[in-house]
C-alpha cells in the first residue's frame, strides 16, 4: 500500500533533478561562452551575463516552484499527478538543453 509520503518524495526528487539541471545549464553556458562556442540566446540575460543576475534569474523561479510544491503537498493528493507531470516535463526539457550543450562543446573541442 502506498503511503502519503511516496508521492511527496517523488515531487521533491524531480524538483531536485530540475534544480540541478538548471544550474548545470548555467555552468555549461558559461563554459561555452568562455570558450567562444556559445552565444547567449536570451536577450534579457545578455546585458547581465557576467553578473549575479543570471544566477538569481534561475534561482528565483525555482524557489517559487519549491513553495508551490510545498503548497501542493499540503493541500492533498489530487494535485500531485499534474504537478509531478509538469516538473518531469520541465526536467526532460532541461535534459535536452544540457544534451545540446554537451554535444556543442564536444563538437567544438
């Protein structure tokens, strides 16, 4: 029998995967920029690229997502499947972005 904690753990695990993927995206972006392999595509980030703002721009939405997950966990089971699906989808999208970063860096090496 499933306990209430199992879906909660899944949400938080996928959140951690998404958090790590987001930060790796930032690391690979800076690595590609330093090698001259990448150009920053986001026009909102470009002027602030070598400041703390890109980190803050990544961290703020993830902090908001953590708060939303806490609310979902508190409110009940009926919200878990949709929230879990959305977080998994975001993690898969960032996984694809990371794959593109790695392939681009390897091709340029």
